[in-house]
C-alpha cells in the first residue's frame, strides 16, 4: 500500500460484536463523517505548521483530544 492508498483508506466499520455494519446508509454516513474529519484535521495540522508549531506535538495533541472525548451513548445501546 503506497502513501496515497493509506491516505484514502476508510476503515471497515464494525459493531461491538465484531460483525460489519452492513446498512448502506449507515456506512455512507460513517464514511462521510470520516472524510470530513480527515479534511478538517489536515487543514488544522497545516495551519499549525504554517504558524510554526512542531508537527509531532500537534499530532500528539490531536491524539490526546480523541482520547479525551466522552459520549453519553454506550456501545451496549442497540440501534436498529
């Protein structure tokens, strides 16, 4: 897999039990959200680099941000 393939890869979306999310509409929403986040993160990283920030520090901060996000929805809550 070259760098372009890695950049354009979208995860295979899985349910908590490990089975794939198979509803076409759900997968489409998940893929759109993923691509929007990718574009937004790329823009934010490039802004930080233009402003003189350390790339490794910004990337670490983004990882920390993801790890800190909390949700009121639990995996065990089943959706149709």
